C-alpha cells in the first residue's frame, strides 16, 4: 500500500477502538480492514 510507519500507526490507532466497540480483546483482520477503509476514505477526501 505504500504506507510509511506513521500511516501504520494511524491505522492501528483506528483499529483498536473499532475492536473495543466490537467487544474483541485483540484487533483482528476485520477491524484492520475497516481501519484501512477509513484511511483510504480520508486520503480520497483530503488529498
């Protein structure tokens, strides 16, 4: 995806609250995929 370390950290910062909302102990691939979608949406609107 061409992400820098900062991008990875931002995705994890979003994925952790998503996993809390889903009542999961650890973030799974579903939460990470959702966080990546939000990241892509953010890039599309602010680029």
